[in-house]
C-alpha cells in the first residue's frame, strides 16, 4: 500500500465528529428537508449543523407553533418535518402538537434536548422524564444508547412516522451527546428508508362498498384528508365520473376533485335546497370505505361518533345495530355476550348495554373477581350526559359552517395559539366568537 494512502487512512481514522453533526447528517440521509423549533441549551448546535448540511431551519416563537408547523410540512410533503425543542418546558409545549399529529396521522419527528446522563435524578437543569411523557402521544419514543446508535434511531423514527398509520415520533438527545466527539469511522449511516408500502383494502370490504353504492338511491361521496394525503386525485375523479356520484369535500379534502366540478354539492353545507332537501335524505354516506371502529376510544366516544354519522343515514335500526356491534372492541363484545343473552331490541339499548359492559370491565380491572351486577347509576348518567353534550356541540358546529374560517380542525387537543387565531379572524373582518364558560 502506498505511504500516501496509508497516511490518508490514518488521518481519517483519527478524524472526530460531534453528536450534533451526526444527528444532522442522519436527518439529511433520510431526506428530511425542514426543521422548526426554538433553539437554546442544549440543541443550538444541532440547528447549526442542520443548516450547514442544507436542511432549512425555521425559528419560531413557541414550541407548540413549531410542532404544528413541522407536522403540517409532514402532511404536505409526505416526509416528516422536524421540531427541535429544548428540555423540560420546551418539550412540554410541544406535546399538544405531537398529540394532534398522532391523531391526524401527520408524519412528525420531535427532537428534544435533555439533561446530561451523569446528572439524571440529581435535579439537573430542566430535568424531566421526557421519553415517558411523549410515549402516549407518539408512535415511537426513545433515547439513543450512544452516538453510534443515532443514525439507526433516526432511520427508525422516520420510517415509523410514515409507515402504516402516520404519526409523531420522539427522539431524546442528552446534552452531553450534542458536543461529544467520536471517531468518524465508528458512525454507520443508514440508507434512506423506502416510501411507505401502499395499503390495500380487503377485497370483501371493497365488494361490500360497491354493492352498497350500487343499491343506494341517493349516494353521496365524502372526500376527506386521507384521499389528499394519498394523492388519490385521479382515482377519486374516475370514481366520481364513472359512477356519477355527487361528492362533498371536507375542509382538508378540498382540491382532490375541483370544487367547480358539476358533481360537487358543497352548497349543501349551508343551503339544503335543490337536489337534496337535507342530508338526512341521503341514504348512504360513503366516506371512502368509512366503517367506524372503536379502536382505542372509550365506548362513549365511539357511540358519539357513530350517532353523528347515523344522524345522516336512512338505514334501518337493525343495520345500524349490526354496524355498531361490528365496530365495538373484542373485549366489550365478548363480555357483553356473557352478560346479555338476548339480542338488543334497538340501537339505544345496544349502546346502553355497551356502556354498562365497559363499566363492568373497568370494575373488574380495579377489583379483580369482585364485579357488581348492578349498573353504576352515576357511571351511566355521566356517559349519557357527556354524549348529549358532544352531540349538541357538534350540532352547533354544523350550524356555523356557513361562516368561513371559523372552525379549526385540530381533533380534541384544542386550538394552538388561540390569540393568533383571534388576531387573524379580526384582521379579515370577523368578530371573535363568544366563549361559553
């Protein structure tokens, strides 16, 4: 081996790189293009390293706004935006944006600085159990075990944020990692993860949806943000035109099929005259194979969502009971089958039984082997009152749909930057909506 090559190899083996540059390079390798945040100790060096590699950093005034901006970029581009925050309060401010991204299925990566490893449990500056705090609001929450592990962790975070049901991921970076120097040859960067595989609906579900649409007298296609995220413009347009379906885009589904398309019935939101006297006369709302599921929701939340959908359907009570039962979690249906031997005679009775069964399951978890056979009156009353309040709130929202830019669709995690939104509403001529205390 020539002496020059040997000397060059020895020089590279002695070359050092900081943890901040490893993080930035790992993000760049995964085609991350945008980073939002509020810099400070200990993450300033990460932002600088990212800028040096061509990642666009946008400084914000609050971590919550930065998190919403990063998640919006993830929704628009299909690759996660990064939110960079400091430890403790900085991360806590970002939790609302993380929860919203996770519920809305928007790709997002939050990178948070944390206290040094040798100061854990010693009252370090802004020390907080950040990995544990982010776990309920993210798909993946982790602290790398070493700087060498950072590229692998970053690749997994990016992949997790876009694969399956998109969502938020959190990577915790100890302060000592940011400036710690390691040998360049010890870092192995992962190749950019492949685009997420296309999820195909079950053949039986597609056939059932086609049969329902074929037999419907007045079908209506609801186009939501999932169709926009999937870039399904061409497929949805063919469905609308070949089946001659009227369609109604949701606020975030606008543009999938142009609003000036002759089949668009957006006017039905505020004017229910013309082709349809009211939405209640439409006998099928086809929300692109919409089939509500309980999932991680409580029975009360699931029942409320189901009733909001059922309000616009002319299906028989028997069909509604079947659909509601199919969407319940396995634990509730199994337990309910043991308690009630006869089939429920109405949807309301089925919902009451489901609420009762959930209370029984909760009692069994709290007191194993000591469940009561009497439905707790307070539990049932609270569930019914909460459902009525949510239905009433939804009805009020629907009544104000004719007022533009009044509603913000941020799931149940509240309105970020309420003051900013109030200012925007006033600047374009709207008055602030009264607050009901």
